[in-house]
């Protein structure tokens, strides 16, 4: 062992074993928390010392104060309730529909030939191009945003489900088939477990795309919601409220993505995240 390695070992020996165990378990979370705290501190410093005009940049303390005021008035809860309904209904439909269509495409060559061009074309279509048309068809109530959310989130689910089911190890399928397994047993015992990591990765992608879809839909037409609050704030140059909406959406995205990662660690423990 070289001199540097000896120094590292001696320093590690000085750290109590319980602290080493805690850091081994929570090290990544601690690193992420320090990264976020450092970014917020830098943001606050820049806002206070360099960009002092709140018309151009609101500091985290100003944003926190705005969020508190919106919460006390009850306005924030109302906007979050509306956007939350749109998001969770749309995301649920996207996940269920995406998995179903992916299964259909994998199980039938004819279905794949029929559906694949539509999936590719619609996946490449920007939401902002069709959002006004969807709002015209379904109105400015929640269902237009649900449709936009579903369309944005369903294609990662279709593509990932299809890729996961097709990516099952052929030698495992042949081994199970050699023992007399039926097609249904092969699906449950080999194909589906192999596809779960892909499906959960699709869920994480669908969460981010669905949040963006809700904001886009509410920008074009809504009576309430975080996207509606954001566009109202931008029209009157209320930067604190605008950043408050952005921060809330970012926090929700982080929380839901972390939840999806935790679910993946539970369902797929052999994959290290």
C-alpha cells in the first residue's frame, strides 16, 4: 500500500464505525442534499449581490415567502389540486395504455406492423403543435389536459414495454420451453421479469413528460392550475410567483422520480440504482 492509501486508511480508522455505516447507507442522499443546498446558496448569493432587481431574478428566500403567502391564502392548494387531478389521471391512463399497447405489439407481428408507424409518428409530434387543437376539441376543463398528459406519457411506456419484452434472454426462454412451459408461463416467468426494469424506466420518463404536458396544456387554456398560475405571473412580471410555480413543479418531479426509483429498487433488487 502506498503512502496515500495508508493515510486514507488511518483517517478511516479514526471515524467511528456507526458513522461509517450511516455514511455507507446514506452517502448518495447526503451528496445530493449537499448539492441542492449548495445550488440554493449560490442562487441566493447571486440574487442578493449581482442581480438585485427582482424583475429579472427572484432569490430562494423571496420564492419561499411567496409560496408561504400563496399557501396561507389557499390559492396554491387550489392550483395544485387542479393540476394534480389532471396529472394523475393522465399518467395512470398513459401507464396502463402504454403497457397494454406494448404487450399487443410484442405478441403479434401484424399488430406491430399496424401500430409501429403511428407510435413513431405521434411520438415525434411536438405537444405544443397539437395542444391548441386538443383544447378546442375537449374544452378548457381538466379533460383536455388529461388527454395532452396521456399522449405525452404513453409513448415512452409503449416503447420501453416493447423493448423490455423483446429483450428477454433467448437462452432462458429456450431453457424454460425445454421443460414444457407454455407460452403464458414463459411470459410470466421470463419475459415480464426481464421487462420490469424497462417498464419502470418508462414510468420515470412518463412522469417528466406528463408534468411538461400539464403546464403546456394549461398555458393554452385553463381556469386554474400551476401552469395557469405561471402564465398569469409572467403576464404581470411577478417573478417570485413565476419561480414559485416552477419550483413546485420541479419538487414534484423530483419526488415522483425518486418514488419510481424506490419502486424499482423494491421490484428489481438485482439492479443497482
